[in-house]
C-alpha cells in the first residue's frame, strides 16, 4: 500500500487532521490532533522494519511518565498490572520501553486508532498516583484535626445550609465554638504530588 493510501486510511478512520511527514526511507512522523495533558502531541512514527510496517512511540510514552513517576514504580504493583492489561488488550508490544504495533494485517487506520488509545490509556496511570495521594492526604488531614481539636467542634465537608442549601460550596473542615468560626480547606498543589506518593 502506498503512503498516500495509508494517510488516506488514517484520515478516514481517525481524523482528517492526521498527516504523514517523510523522515527518510521507510520512516514517517504521524501527526495527529491528540495531545497529552501538557499540550504536547502524541509521538507516533510509522516505520518499516524489514518487510513489515509498525507504529512506534519510540519510547516517548514511558519517558513522559517518568517525569512524574519513578521508572521502578511503573514496573511493579498496580501500575504494572494496568500497563500490562492495556498492552494485552490493544496487542501492543513493549520492546524495552518502546511501544510498537505491527501493521502486517493491512488495517492501517484501525491500527492507528488502537495505538492512540493504548498510549492514552497507559498515560492514565498518572491519575492513579494523584488519586492515591489525595486519598492519603485527606485521611491524614482528618486524623490530625481529630487529634488536635475536640470532636464536638469539628464538622467535615461543611456547608452553609442557609446560603447554600444544595451544598455546592463545601469547606473541608469547619471548627466552631470560637468567636469567629474557622474554615479549613485542605489543598494539594500539583508540584508536590510526587513527594506525597
């Protein structure tokens, strides 16, 4: 199949915005409209390996994950199980950190769609860290307040029933029994997430 036909199939199955750019013999950068959270586009290359064509991320996906998660943590526990499940589900090969999808069945458009889904699902393991950090932090936050303040003065997830009867604007903790009530919001700032894991 010619590269023009491959690009046409990519456009039909994935998006009209997909473009191929030649980068030497048997190698094309695949530009798609899909981005990571920071705005960078997915790194995808269509290249020839011997007699077969493959899609590759050239190890970009794992590299990006290691900005937030230690590499060793990607290779054990829940993260590893999630990644292995995604690789199996989408039939993507992990070759020493490089993600590859074989195109020998000729289904180029479907393969690109599948490869994009696999990359995005793998990068979702970052949210596992954030949810765990948030959950642990909130447990610690509550325990600290319960240790330092008499329980009768604490109300967690408080809202003003007079001005906000639906409870749309909650405060993590309201401490009463003082001339001026104290409202405490528990905040986690993104740059500190790595240290909270």
